[in-house]
C-alpha cells in the first residue's frame, strides 16, 4: 500500500459544494482505500491505495455520483509533500513570516509557453516561484489580498490549481506520519 494525499478544489467554500468530512471519509472508504484521514474542512484527505492509476478520475466520479457536483482532485504522494516542504525557496529568505506562505498545487506541468508568459506578471510585494507542479507563494499582505489566486494560475497556466497555506501543508505531512 502507498500513502497518497488527495487535495480537493472548491469544497466547503462560502457554503458551496458542502461535504461533511465524515461523508468524505466514507466515500474514500467505499473505494476500498485504507487508513483514510482528513484534515480540516477544505478537502485534504490522506489515504492508502495499491495504485495511483486513475485515482483523481475515480475520486472525482464518485463525488459527482454521490454529491452531484464536480470537484477537481489533485493527488500527491508523501514523498512529493516532503519535497515540497524541503524545497520552498522562500524559507531561505530573511524575515519571511510562515503564515504568509502558500502552495498552489497544479494538476499537471504547464506547457513551456505558459510558464514563460506567466513570469511577465509582477504583483509586488507578492511573489511566486514555480517548481515542478507546485507554485510557491509569498504574500506579505495576506493571500486574501493577492492577485496570485487559483483563478490567476489556472487562467495563465491552463491547468487546474488549488492552494493551501503553509501550515495546512505541514499538517497534512504530519497526518501522513501517523
């Protein structure tokens, strides 16, 4: 069995796409996933499965079937989450407040043309760096005030994205250890 993290986009936001965590866990268990755990109400699920093959599609289809709405799902392994935590370029900088760091998870690697184009945008003091399928964000005035939102990255990179704050990513990693 391999431990995976499912990061769901857009559930329990402003009263829309509501799914109780106990119902989400039951859904994952109905797919024969083992040791299913969730972290907070925004759709972070740690689970074990034998294979990565089609996990996103399988989970998305089951959510659509059971709850009646589409929820994009991004999957990461424990090793990928560990690497994300180790390689945040902003941790090396002075005077970085951890509560101003975020990770935007991308569903796939964007094409080179879109990666090149996105770097022409400047929303200082907010900054970002794309490494692999993650966008590392530092938003000194808070994520709620940045133009570097999920919508921005989805529109510019042409991929599905969902963002978690630095604390949440760390807590997900801890959940994987248990």
